[in-house]
């Protein structure tokens, strides 16, 4: 009995320290079957502060649900994920961008319009399958984030009265 207790205590101590090591080596983290930490490091390869790791994990799980509802053979590509304040400034991001907290991703799906992708996200939100945070429609991507409040916007330029 004492030996089992001792082994259990050692296991949980090891798990505690392993979590710290894992958090230090973010590149090794596989959040879901389709999304790893590296998927959120497009362009900017800044270190993620430990306090934002849970945000990125929550975002990845929501993106996985979106991925699972895409037509067979379609894959989400993350254009921009976590950004440090330095990187966010470099790309002219919003001053209070959710990207800087590990809560946002700009995504697209090859062969799927951004409007159709946004409609899928809105349907999944309405069905309470994913978090209702921020959704922004852009010409070449959709912004999705897991902020604590509902936010919507679109940044598409009109040409000759037709929305591209």
C-alpha cells in the first residue's frame, strides 16, 4: 500500500514538472489532432508567455470543431495565430488584438470562399458548438477568436457595387 502511494506521489510530482518543461518547449505541444503550437507561429516566431497557453489551447479546440465540420478533404490553414506585441506592431495589427493574448487566428480554407467559411463559423456558434467571440470577414481570410464577448466586422472593399 505504501509503495503504491509512493509511486503515485512520484508520478504526480513528475507530471507537475513535465508540464513546466512542456510549457517551456512550446514547439512540442500538440493541442488537437490537427493543430499544434507550430501552426499558430506563422511569420512571427516569438515565445508564447506561459499565461497565454490555455487561451491558445481553447482556440485550437474550437478550430478543431470547425475543421471537423468542413467538407471532406478541406483543411484549415492558419495565416496568423499568436503575435507578440512587437510582431503585432510590425504587421499593423489592432492595438488590443486578441492575437497578442493567444485567443485569435486568421484562417482560410483552399477552395472555400471566406463568406462560406464565415457562414460555417456562425452556424457552429449558433448551435453552441464553438465559442461566440470575434468573427471578422476579410477578402482572403476569416478572423476567429475566443474573446469573452460577441464581436463582428468585415473589411472587404467594394468594386463596382460587387463584393469580392
